[in-house]
C-alpha cells in the first residue's frame, strides 16, 4: 500500500498556499432538478444571469492567494469545457481544471482519489464548495477564522427553523470559541438548528489522513452492515499508477468524515448571518435567483436593469432580449438571451430562459419558463408564493403535495388564455386547456 504524503503546514519563509475545489456531482444525480436537467447539467443552469457554478467560482476569485481551482465530478469532460475556457480568459492568473471521476466516489472519495493533483505544489489548505449551494460564500471570513484558531478545518454554518434542521447536517458548537463539538448528518431528532452549508476549508495535512482512516474503518466493517443510503454502494477498486489496487467505497464528508473531525480535531464553524439555501429541486432555482439578484442589487451591479415605472428591481435582462416598454417586470426576475416579451405582460418572481416568446398581456408568476417555450396572449402561468428563505419548494393543495413553483420544460407551448398553476411540465408539451396541481408527462 502506498504511503500518503501530505505537506507540513506553513512554508519556510513563505505565506501559506491555498487551493479550491468545486464539487459538481454527475448526471445520475440532480434528478430532483428535472425537467430542467434533462437539457442542461444543473451546475450550468443560470440563476440571476450566471450559471450556478459561476457564482461559486466568482467567490473563489476574490481570494487573491488562490491560483488553482479544481472542478471534481463525473460528467463528461466536454460539459465544462466552455465554462473553463471563459473562466480562464477572464481570470488568467487562475488555473482551472476538471477532474473526472470514473464513477460516483462521494464528496470525500473524489477528493481522495485526486489527492495527488490537489497536493501538487504542497498547498497548506484548500476550500471545498458544493456547487448546488446558493449563498454569499464568505470565504475570506472562513480564512480569517482558520488562521485565528490555527484550525484544521472550518465549516460554514447557518441557522434554520427548528422544524427544518433535521433535513440537513446539524452542528453543535461552543458559542464562545466557535469550536465544533458534535456533528450529525440528518439526525432523527433535533440536536441543533445550526446546519452545514456545504462550504469547507481544510488543512491538507489533516483531511486526507482522516479520509484514509474512514476508508479503513469501512473496509474493516462487516459487509452485513448496510449503509444508510438509497444509492448503490458496493465495493469497487480504484487502480492507481504505481500503487497496489486500493479497495474503496463511496466516502462522504457529511456521513463519514465530519463527525470524526468534531471528536478530536481543531474544527471550527463560521456562522453566516447572510442568505443561504440549497439548489436541489428545479423549483429552488427561483428563490436562489431572488437571493442572488438581491445581492447584486445591494452591490449596485451594472448588470441589472435600471429601475423604472415598469421595472421593479431587482431584474436581470439579457442584452439580446426584447422587452416591450409596457411590460411590467419584477421584482426578482431573470430574462434570458433572445427572449421576446410582448405588450402588457406581467412577470414576477420568475426565470425566463433563452429564446422564449411571451405574447401580449400574459402573466408569469413564481415560475420557470423553459428554453424556446411559447406563452400565449392572456395566458397565466403561476406558482404559489412562498417566503424566499423557506427551505421547501412544495405546498399542499387539496391534500396533495405539489410544486410551489410552476416549471415548463424545453419547447413547451401554452395556448391563448390558458391558465397553468402549480404544475411541472416535461419538454415539448402543448397545453391547450387550464391545468393545475399536476405533473404533465
């Protein structure tokens, strides 16, 4: 078995070096993002005028000492080619590479599999960002806490309502020192309403041995013990050049690593008071869009449309879109490339994707309109309002749980004067009658 080489912390005579990793998963994940992920990988879906992964990358670029970024996932190499090319052009001082897993290895397994690439150049620490997270990414504050505490790991945390907490990884911490005392992934009963945001900063000398220990524990455990997950988690082999074959399994930071770090490591939590939410379901893209637009508005971004009688900020309109001056847009609206919006249209809390046509006097509320779709005159496409910081995107209608956000897949058509409410519509459907609370196959 090959020995694991990790750098000593701190370089003689030099500042600590930092890298970053963005975890993007792969095509067999993101099924809850359908029908939007049928036509586009979720990390490339645009909210507030930028792809989900671009929001992560933009935060990383604000840390000047980061000069190397890895994207780890098991999408085909071609998926992120254009994104990487554009990112390299805009940030020539940063090297950005895609590292493809041959199959799902888990959030920790992927890091461990590509440890040679991450450890090259002997970095002291590295950020790990889950791509399906929407937040302000306070990476500089995490770095400051890491240095103040001489930490081995820092996790970003946030408070959620007690009833929502058990849907996430829960953190018990010392309020004064910020040290993590206990971590449980999706506990059966409430232990804390401080939850894991899916953003980490790890010391390289600590995290890889921790993953290695977890892999050894898993290998030593009797195979009769089942793993608490619906995923296929059979053993497989990871051949590595120059090594013996290593028997390993899916290893996750959340289930397998973080609780151990809490037990005996310098593990701290930075609690963010700013916005945060996951982008898991397709409907969750609408509140994420609102949060990112509000952030852009607060920072006076030049990308946003100027407020007027018919533009209620924040609103993003792509420069190639055509919007009739009598149409009323906002708040929290993103209009994609080459969209055509007719006279008297009303759009609020919505994402309208590229090449959509919205005919006169139509109304779109709490919805996502898929690529190249057509919305007829006087048509109404709407969801149900939910608080932007609510972590659920479903509501109960007539005793049945339905999407609070209406989603039309690619190339859907809604007829004149047709009303579509709280529906998920798969691509290429032609809706000629009123429909509510349905999944339209």
